[in-house]
């Protein structure tokens, strides 16, 4: 006898098949890794990775050092999840990987006497508690040189090449003292002199190794130089009151002249811009090496050749880096061949005294290393960083200006989408961090996807407080002037409204670190002018930020933002804090943070996200457990970007 199926069984079978077919029909999604904390972020289709992922598949290179006896470069680039040190033995040669860690290794210096080992620094999980290591080239062995706990920052090699100076918080956990060691024998490690605060950095050793040149930076606009006796640790201040002898100055790089009689330095005591100067130690007299039109724009960095005859320096000329070389004997400039155009990394002279190494990035190149032989005017390319997307058609930056609330002209860089996109284009305003920083026309990386595939115009403003436009401009946002820089972005919105190709009704704002704080402030006080915002490791309250940022950097930040211990300053900072004006934030926000961030504690992001969620403002939150102040590991960067694409698709483009 045939058995009849029960109706409930038939219904269950139909439901199972229907659900299964629906599941099969659903598009696959990107599953966040276990190291990511995701709250409010919807499921991201895998198709996003298939399209946007190509724009994140590129490498970039920075120059770490020259080999002291061979014509070989030590570089940092990424082949796995994070950048590591590589050796390149000739122009265009293969990149031989030296370090293999889950965390980034981007700096390293050869032992000057033979290049038999490299000293490099590395942290864990973005916490910035750096340790120094020795990598032996012959065996590949790696030896920990520091205590494994403190924050240690590498400094220069001694002139004899057998010692290295470095800074460490080992003594108090807060103060960065000056230490010295011979990396080939860790037992030689010793504290040379105790210091207070976190703004100290060794610059150079005297030719006879009897003195270490030490810089004390109180802010970007106020710094001092000291000479430290390498036997006793006694330190002597050079020219109290600044190199110019009148008021305070900002100081960049500083190096001993090869005869030991003076010091070359970059400082702004003589003008609005950082000039190249020579300080005569015998008479404490400063002579500026650049005059007239040559003195315009900041000297960003310089390097002195081993024999002391040539000095190479990089100037920031309206956002672009320009290399110059001068003879020290008569202060005359050497004519150079045409060099790649873009933004330069550090410049390094080879020990041979005539070959200069540098790295450059621009709108169509993510970053590669070059050499310039000044003796024969020959330029050679050492690396070619791969990109999954052809970059020849990527647009160049357009320098734009607008008038702010007080009549001051503000500038920035605009990238327009390709002509295939018609009508007024939505705008993403990306604000740089610092605030002692500058937006420059560099490779956009993943942002090229927003531009070329989503049709979003990108604007990178340099609001007041930015560097590169004179020291007066860099001071315009300090302390009680903080709100003026927010107003510069509001004035930018006014300018966007006058542009026929841009859509003032579809604007998003984003930024990281201080740019994240600016993003939060703009989202608070000009909520009606934007569609949405993406806050990356931003400060939601400058008071709680100052109270909880790592102690070694707190005083440096108080100079910029104001001292929260002062009642009037505290009242002002609390008044303008986005966290204390949460009801004014009415537009969707994506909040991104790293759990191990020592600069802007993760609590700054958590508290703003929790408050927005509580009041019903749409908010997405992403926290990486193995990152700090910005994401360094490619899988985390990728997920952050895919989520950002979805967020902008949902809240800016619709």
C-alpha cells in the first residue's frame, strides 16, 4: 500500500528547496577576518573586491640606505601583507627580500664599516613601541638589540661607524633619553644622558665622535640644538632663543660639517620658509645659504656627502618636490639633468660622494627609487613598482584656490573624473592629518577607483595650519583659533557650489588622524552641507584625546591644540568637541580605527560611534585588532576600502 506524505512534510520540503535556491542565487559576500570588529557594516558583495580590488593591487618603494662599499640599494616594498626590507643590486635588478614579518619594516641602515649587517626597527600590531634589531647578511640571523618593552627610535651612526645613537623611553616610559650602543655587541648598550619629554632626536655625530648633535623639538615652529659630550653625557645648548638669535625657530635636519667647525641645518629663523643655513660653532653665527628667489618655499630635507663637498636638499615648491645640489666650498648650485616630477622621499648620498639616491611618487606612479650621478649627470631608475591597473590615463592634480571667511586664500588639489561621466559630479573632500602636514599630488592608490570607476571628484585641501606655505600660515589654527580651520572647509563648500562640473548637493568628507578630527568637526557644524562622512582614527574630543594619548607625545600636542589643564582652554575645547555636540551630527558616518593606536586612542572612535548609534544616526564602525594609527596590512586596507566603497555608494551616490 502506498504511503501518503503528510502535508507538513511536503511544506517543509518546499520551504527547504526554496530557501536553498534563494541561498544559491545570492551573491557571495566578503567575510571579515577574525581580527576585524565590524558593527553596522552590511554584507559586502564579493563583486566589489573583483572590481575595486585591482586598484589596491600595487606596490610602492621607499629608499632606506645605500650599501657602504657596493653600488646596491636597501629599499622597503611590499610583496606580502606588509612592507619589508629588500636588497636591489643594480638598476632594474630583482628585489631580494631580507625581512619577513607580519608587521611592516620600512627602515634599515647598513653597518657603515663593510655592510655586514643591518640595524632596523619594528613594532607589533601598529602600537609604535619600536624595537631595534640586527640582521646579519651572511647568516640571515636576527638579534633583538633593545629591551623588548620601551619605545626605541633609531638615530645616526658614529663617524667611526661602530656605534649608533638612539632614543628610548626605557627609563620612565614617558621621557625619551639618549642611548648609545655598538650593535655588534649589545653589552655596550648604555644610557648617555637623561632627558625630559618626548621631542628629542639625535641628528649626527661630530667627525671625532666626541659630540652628538641633539635636536629638541617643542613644536614644529620651535626647536633647539644641543651638543652632548659622548663621554660624560653633559649637554650644551646652542644659541638659546633660536638659531637667528631672536625668537624661536623651527628646525628640520641638522648635520656637522666634515671639518667639525660648523653645522648645516634647515631652519626658518630668517624668513617665513625653512632655509638652508650654516652655523659657525666658533662665533655662534648663522649664515643663510639661500637668498632671494632661492629662499622661497621650504627646505624639507637635506643630506651632506661623505666628503662634505656637496649638499643635496629637497624643496617643497607648491606641493612638488624639487632636488637641488650645492657645493659647500663656494655655495654655488650645480646644474642637474631633468629629474622625475613628483613628491620625493628621503635623499641619501652614496659613500662614493657623487651618487644620490631618492624615491619619487606622482599621480601615475606609486613610488620608485632612482639614482643621480651628479658628476656625469646620469639618472637611473632602480625599481619599477607594479600596478594591476594601467596608470597612464590617471588624471594629474589641478591646483585650485578659494577665499575663506576672513578673505584669506586657501588652496588644494582637485582631481576630476574622466569625461565618460556626465553631469555634475559628486565630491569627496579628503583632509590631511598633522595638522602640521600638507596634501601633495601623490599617487592616489585605491582612491583612483572612486575617481575613475565611480565618477567621484576628489579635493585635497590645505587649510590653515598646513605646512609648506610659511610659518605664519602653519600657526593660524593653534589653540583658540581651531574653529577657523573648520570654516575653511565651509568656504570650500561655497566654492564647490560655483563650479559647473561639481555637485554641491552631493558632498562627502573624510580624513585620517587630525583629518579625522576635521571630518568629525565638519560633520558636526556643517551637517546640512554634506551627505555623509568617513572618519579614520580621528579625535572626537580634543580634551579626552590629550588626556589619553601616549605620555611621550602629550606635551608636543598641547602646543598645537592647547593645554587642556588650563580652565579656559579646556572650556573652549569641550565647547567645540564633536562628542559634546553629537545631536548636530545628522548625516551617516563610517568610523574606522585601530585597537593599538598610541596616538589617537581607539576610545575616541568608540565613543563617537556609540553616541551616534544611540541617537539613531546611521553609523558603521570598523576596528582592526592588529593595527594602530592607520592600517598598514593589505588585507585590512582592502576590507576598509571595500566597505568605504559600499558606504559611498549607499549614502553619496544615491
